[in-house]
C-alpha cells in the first residue's frame, strides 16, 4: 500500500485502460478521482468496483478539452480530498483517416483530446503538487511515440502522441526541482479490455514476441510504478508496454 493517503486523478477513468489504472492505484492505497465526459453508467460501475474494494473515490463529469473546465476539475478534486498527488492523463480519442480525407475539425478534435487535455490538466495540477513538493504526472502515449513513428491514416493521432512525449520530457526538466516527476507510458492496442492477466497468460498471440495478448493490467502496473514512492529518481522516461511489438 505504498500510495496510502495519496490522491490520484485519472482522466478518462470510467472504462478501459483508465478504469484499470484507477483500480490498480486504489489497490496500492490511493484515494481516487476519475474524470469522465459522458458515460455516466460506466463511471458509476467503476465507482462501485472501487468502493467494493474499500477505496475512497469520486467521479466528476466534465470536458477537459476546455481549459476552464480542467481548472474546475482540479479545484473539485482538491476540495474533495484536500490535496492532489498523482495525475494520470489517459484521455485520448482515436480516429482513422488520411490527411487528405480528414477535415481540420477532425485534426483539431484529435489534438484537443490527446494533447490539449494533458496541457490543461497538468498545468492546473502543478500548484497543488508544488505545495506538497511531491507529485507524479503519468501521461499515456502510444507505442513508438518517443521516436515520432508514422503510420498511414492516423497522422493526427501519431503527431499528437509524439507531442505528448516532448511536452512530458520538457515538463520533467522544469519540475524536477519541485519533487514532481513526469513520465510516459505507451500502451499497445488492447483488443479485449476486460481480459485479465491470468486469462492472457493461458492464451497465445503471435503478434507479440512475448507470445500472449496485452491486458489493461500490464499498462496499469507500469503506471503504478511511475506513481510510486520508489520511482522518485525516474523522470522524463517513456516505457512501451507492448510485449516486444514494434521495437
């Protein structure tokens, strides 16, 4: 329970990878706030799961592609728990489409979801983390984002995730003196979000050199390390959680 009494905010925490991260950090002792945009049913289900495991938790409905609402989210979390220690920027829409086929609105939407949310939430979190001289910001990227990978039909998404890495590394340098670390976790595509790691270990998947399919638990374990007390000397780093795929 290395995160006992720490407060963690997970954006997009109502389902999928975000939910898995919330569950894992709660298991490590953190008090949990999840932010979600529209799926109230999923948010309530996640809260029930967290509460059944004894977690102190809250869900906040908001749209953090708007800077004012991101500021209000952080204010709400701090008013509820009295502090903020960990931010996991997990929100990020994905759309297929070539550059020629995509509208400017499509591009702006992808960037707002994947990059602007990281900027707005991290910026709003810094004063609270600086106050306690302790903070962990963990941003979700995509496999290969640290080397600005290219792939047809996802140019907006790829560009935004590469920018998340650059932003994270710059912020890590700026905030190290304040006891705040900033790191990036790059998950691979996970087909079955509800698949447990025990179930995955009994399966074969030739796409990944490790030989089994990925799970949300794999990603959550890496986030939990970056969020931990033990990771205080690790900042500005990027870890691909991909089972060896796309090295």
